[in-house]
């Protein structure tokens, strides 16, 4: 039988920082994965925010 390992990949949630600062209702969130061994720091990616209709910086939240 194959041994199941926990692995280094973990699921993270990215949330829009610009939308949060404006105080508008709703949030833009994305779910993705990262390798915690290669990237121990929090991730920042530019993703599309459908509410604001533009590309914004999304940061990893806990």
C-alpha cells in the first residue's frame, strides 16, 4: 500500500486589499494553494476584482 503523507502544500485564501480599504459591501476572495516549504511568507498576487472591475493586489489571509 502507498503511504499517505501530509505534504507541504496547503490551501490559502487571498483577499483584496483595495476593496477592504474602500468600505464597499462585499469582498473579493480567491482560494489557491502554496507550498509552505518554498514560500513560508504570506503571498501577494494581482488578481481581478469583479466588484471594482479592475486588477488589484490580493494578500493571503489566515
